[in-house]
């Protein structure tokens, strides 16, 4: 199943997971109106395609004015975005996600994969990577911490805490991380 970022964030919201308010837009005018609904900038505008590497390809941008939002939408809507995860033809950009920019004190990575050899869902977390987790996995795999979910018991809070501690989190951040882990594992 392929989900666009805005669809994944809608799913997160349904499960009580934190996600910024954002709007998927199909026209430059809708994109400007989305910024008005969100409030004061800066905003982040993102091409919605089923591929990673959008930022490096110019498909993600922080903007400070509605004019910049319109220009981004006019530039990308109806065109194709080529990233390191697409073929040479790229993928069509039919929607732009507009959301409020967020101050980031520290970026963490949390993701899940199906490990076919163990037949389990494995959660991976790292203080490195974010948008380049593949590079971290290749060059410094010891920086990726993993927990496997037991299919009979499902996710357990202690697994979320274990990952949080390995990431160096303390206090309320451990609780917040564990809540996010449990929510993602429940989806």
C-alpha cells in the first residue's frame, strides 16, 4: 500500500499521534488558501509523490510568503519529480502539501519494517538519519536500534521505553516517545 505523506498524517491523527495541521492542494489558489487557514508563516510546501528524496530534488521547501507558496505550486503541479527513488521519468505531482513550519530542536527517526526472515514487524530508531536513514544503515548501522514485535503480544510499552533510553531520551520525552511508538505499532 502506498500512502502520500498527507494521508499518513491523517492516519496518525486518527490514532492520536502528533502531526502538524496541513492541507493537500491541487491548485496554486488552494495552496494559498491553505496557508491562510494555517495562519502566520513560515510554511513548508511538499510535493506529494510515492518516493523519498523529495527534499534533495527540490520538492520540499520552507517558504515565508503566500506568493512563494503560489510559485512553488505553479512550478510543480502537473510536472514530474525525479528523485533517487524514482526512475528517470519521475512521478507526477498532482498535489502539494502545505503545513506550518515547525521548529526542530532534535530530529529522531522511528520506523517499522517487516522482517521476512523472522516474520515479525521490527521497529528501528535512531538519533541519526531522518531523511537519510538508508545512508545511516549502510555506513553506521550501530546507530540504528531495533526491537521486534511478538505477533502474539503485539507492541509492549517497555519496548518503546527501551528504544527511548537507547536514543538518550529522559523524563517526559521517554513517555512521549513511548506513546508515539505504541500508536505507530497499533496502526
